[in-house]
């Protein structure tokens, strides 16, 4: 397990609090859905970059 001696920043704490609120509200994805969304986003970015370069 990694350990960091530096204290958390206000931004990091806010991000953790926001994530906890999402979890409590049920705004979560299964591992399968998260992978699907990740791949879909990656494919879209690749296609957009390819079209933009041409």
C-alpha cells in the first residue's frame, strides 16, 4: 500500500467528499459498465482525432 506524507489539499478533500456523495446517492457503475464506457470514450477520441488530423 502506498503512503504519502503530504497532507491532502482542499481540492483533493473536496473530490473525495464529492465521490462519497455519488456513492451514497447510488451514482456508481459496475466494473463491466465502467470498462464499456472507458472503451467507448477511447474509441470516440481516437476517431475524432483521426478526423481532425485529416
